[in-house]
C-alpha cells in the first residue's frame, strides 16, 4: 500500500445467494466475514489483472427525467 491508513467502507451484498456463499465460506475456513470478502476481492482483482481485462461500467437501469 502507500502507507496511508485504510478507511473502512460498508458493503451490502444484495444477492442473497452470494451473501450465503460468503457466510458459508467464512464458516468453513474459520475467517471473519471481513477477511473472507477481502480475500475474494483480492482474488477477483488478481484474475482480472492476469487476464489483462478492464472493468467496464454498465448501466443496469435508467429512469427518464420527470419520473416517467
């Protein structure tokens, strides 16, 4: 890292099946949820880097102005 303290962030897993998988993995390996999520994110970023891919922003949905 760059020597700066890491600011904590909140994370909400909105997909129930992913949340369950993270909890199961955490329990299986005796890790905290925080450590499990950090390890999964690290693994995902390493895979993206290995494959030379980039994250592409995707618009999931948009609303029209005026609330239509």
